[in-house]
C-alpha cells in the first residue's frame, strides 16, 4: 500500500466514522426527544385530570347550593293550613327535582374523574340533600314539626358531608399526581 492508498483509506475511515457518529448521535437524540415528548404528554394528562377533578368537585358544591333555595317555597306551602297531602304538588317540586337531577349528574362526573373515595363523598352529599327534600316530601312524618326536625337533622348531616368533601377535595387536588 502506498501513501495515496493510505490517504484514501484514512479519508474513507474518517468519513465513515463521522457518518457513524452523526447517525449514532441522531439516534440518541431521537430517543431523548421521544422520551421528553412522552414525559411532557404525561404531565399534560395529569394536569388535565387535576383540572377536570377540580371542576367536578366544584360542580358538586355548586349544584348543592342550587338545591337549597328550592326548599323555601315547599316549606312555606306545607306550613299553610290548607295544605293537602293527597293533592298533586308536582309543580311545587319541579325546581327541587331539577336541582336534584343536576346534583346527581355532578356526582356521576366525580365518579368518572375519580378518585373513588371522592365519588363516595359526593354521593353522601347527594343522599343527604335528597333525604332533606324527602323530609318535606314523604307523607311518613305525622306533622310539620316532625318534618322540620327531620329537615334540620339532615341539614346538619349535609353540612358535615360537605365539610368532609371539601377537606378531601383539597387533599386530592394538592397531592402530586402519579
């Protein structure tokens, strides 16, 4: 091998090394970029889930506060001496039933977004609001005083359920997402 051949081989090996280095570097860089994209996507998904949960938790409290004012006209009507338990009072209950349905939908949303224990707490709120309404709806109570007592008991239980829900919601939203 003469000097010319050695120079050609050296140049060829240099070019091959440069190409191999560039190709290897591109592969390593491509893997790093794909990993970075996956990591960022996971962060975005966790952020989106946290925002969906925040909105679902807030909706529970919002829908609950929308039910409360619907009780006023019912209580006033039941307190009147001309109240008839056997009469059709569907129109009187329409706003309450609509608000309870909206609250149930909010509970379903929490069930979807999770976590499971928050869905259980949201359902407890719904059950207490429904029981509070039923204290005035169901003919099981003998008189208005008994209904008012039951209404108050369920109101106290509802306040406790809301406090538990809010405390746990804060914990869930503050926790780092896996």
